[in-house]
C-alpha cells in the first residue's frame, strides 16, 4: 500500500475512532469502493469522443465530468460506515454532513443490494432499517465489506438476543 493510501486509510479509521465512546470497541469499518467514480468515467470518455466531433459539446461534458469526479471524491472522503460493539455509525453528505448512530437494539434488518454495475465492479449498497421505518442507505460499499459488515452485525444482534433469552430462562 502506498503512503498516500495508508494515510487516507488511517485518517478514515481515526474518523471512526474519534466517534467512539469510552469502553466501546470498533468491530469493523467498511471501505468505500472506487466504483463511486464509474459514472464520471463514462461521461469523461464520452467527452473525449465528442471533443473530436463537436468540440464545444465535448468541452462542456469534460467540465461536467470533472465536477462529477470532484463530487464523487468528496462523497468518498466523507462517507463513513463503522460497526462497534454497541452501535452502527454512519456519516454521509457533502454540503449537509449527517452523523447517524443506531444502537443495535434499534436495528430491525440489514440488507445488501448489488445493482447491475455493482455486481460488475464489486460494490453494493448497505440498507439498514431501524425501528420506526428509518432506513439508512450507504452506497458504494466494497462488496466483501458489505457482506462481512452484515454478518458481523447479525452475529452481534444474535448474541445479544441469545443473552437476553438465556437470562430470561434463568
């Protein structure tokens, strides 16, 4: 891993660690997939092609592609999905930054969606449904991380429910 990537990974991890409370442990932090850039890449390639035929339209699309790359970069930079032993932490947004904390006891289901392009590139969207029908969607999560995140969260919730059942029987 290059020094730049290591530094970015460390700062992302520090972002999750800074949100932890005393005695809380970070179980898993999902990585955001580079597939977040695929739409901007398609527009960029289209702009290159159009610049050879219709320069003004190609130049305009090139500007649009650059703005899309920038928006994708900011989204990837600020998007955070972390699982602790007590709650799920989600941070998203660029202009309006939202921090969502869901305690495990308030989570009803966790789904992983793989759109067609996500299956090709290897990413998925994690949908966390909380009580009261609150749905939190985290797009562009690395597919392996999304499945592992769901598995870890399911295990934590299952263990907690088993603990309650065992103490109720005693």
